């Protein structure tokens, strides 16, 4: 098959497998990644030391001999309220989990589809080839590869944005030694940046994590603070976290390109019922009261497990401190009782977070 035919086959098969978008980019050293060392030197990655993996600067370093990257996108925008609506209307006793983590662990969903695509490639292409599939698990900056594969542009909120799907999609990639025709020719690069003069994402970020257009300081990002940070959340950032207990969608929720994004009906991404709770907006008292063994069992197949027990309970304490019930109300006594028990735990991060929350509600 000619390279153009191979590209057409892969795109068609990806769509048949349920991916919403698919494109191919050369496994080159993308110019956007030249900024990565300077961004890292400023400390903007926080404790995410894996981002310093030198292979991230060169896709071919991740797999020697790789010639192309197949990038697939999967819409996860389910038909449920967004975090901006939740903050204004939901009862204060519930916390916010980022949209992408409501359903099944996306790593497994993506990897299964990518492996199915690889199986069809092996059955269709006569020549032998090497390939590796990554579902947010490898040393690839997927959104940059996706930009070069024609799947959108990098927005001021640092997310990949597509004219039709906005930014509500997961990205998975396949590195391969096969020869493909790229989805974008030299005349098509770089793709048009359609953010224009809009700064809604920068203006809406509660912690100022978007320090300038197209640049994020992860140390200020609520997603980083609630998921990646191990240890105590800096006190000055706790109040702006509101009731976010896992991740944050604000910079996507306010993006005009997400206002009319299509809704996914995929059952895998619908809010799961876990432990008698919905991941759309679980009760904060329930989260704060989880034993570590219960956390491991309940979130075994959920992306929420990334935060670990310490992180999730820490986040629930902070959220409780930011949603104090009326003084003297029965709910205040229950919350205070939970927090007092947590202050007695040997885990210093959880105990200190509970003490902080107690000081806010009493």
C-alpha cells in the first residue's frame, strides 16, 4: 500500500473503533518542545519529575526507528453539568471530581482501542513493522503530536482545542516504523490558532496557574494540587481550591469552543456509582471518612486512584473547610466530628489538613 492509502486505512479503522478523530504526524523533534527545558528550569513542573525525561523532547528517542505517530482522540464530554454550574448551584456538602475521571479509567479504555487498531494494522499491512501504543503512559507530549497530526491547536489554557470537539477528548498515540503520509502538509503547519483575543481561561483560573497565554505553572494548578502533589497543599492555595477534590475543569468549562462541543454517549465515561456514591459530585463527608483499604477497593478501576488515599482525603478536608455549614447546624457537628478523628491520624498531611479545615468551620 502507498503511504497515502495506509494513512486513509488507519484513520478509517480508528473511526470504526470509536475514536472521534485520528491523524498522523512525522516522528520529528517538534519545535514546540524546544521550550520544555526552560519551562522545567523555572520549576513549573513542580514534583512531576517524569516530565524531565529527555525522551519527551524527541519522539524518535522513545522508540528508535520510529517514523510516524498516529494520534487518536476520544470524546468524553458526557451530558452532565460543568464545574462552573456546580460551584453556583450544587449543595455545599459535595465535592467536584474532574469530568474525565467520572467513568472508567481512561487509560484502560484508550489502550484497549489502540491495541485493537494495532491488531487491524498488523492484519492489513504486509510489511513487518514495530509499534508501541501509549495511553497517556509514555514519554510523548501527546497534545503537541496531535497538533502536528491536524487534530487542533494549542490553546491559551495549554489544552489541545478542536473546532468541533473543543478540548473534551482523551489522546492516545501509536509510534510506528511504518511509512505514512502525514495528515498535514508543510503548507498546513502550524494549524491556525483560533483563540484570538479571548482570555476567559486566564481570567477564570482561581489560582492564577495560567501565568501567561499558553503557559501554565503546574505548581498553582488545582489539578496538580489535587492529583500530583504529594504532601501538604500550600495554605494560600487552599481557599481558591473551593470544593475541588480531584482535578479541575474551569479553564475548559469557560472556553467558548467547548460551549457547543458534541456530547459523548459512551457508557465508559458516564458517571460511575461507586461505594453508594456518584463520582459526578460525591459527598465530602463520605470521602473524608474513607479508610485506606476502602479507597484501594473502591477506586481500583478509576483514574481517581492516582491521587492516592492521602491525597484524596487531604483534598476532602480542604473542601470541607471551604464549605462550612451554618454554625450550630447538625451538619456542622458531623463534619467537625469527622475532622477531629482525622486530626488524630498518624498521617501528618491528613491530620494537618483536617486541623486547618476545623479552624475554618468552628
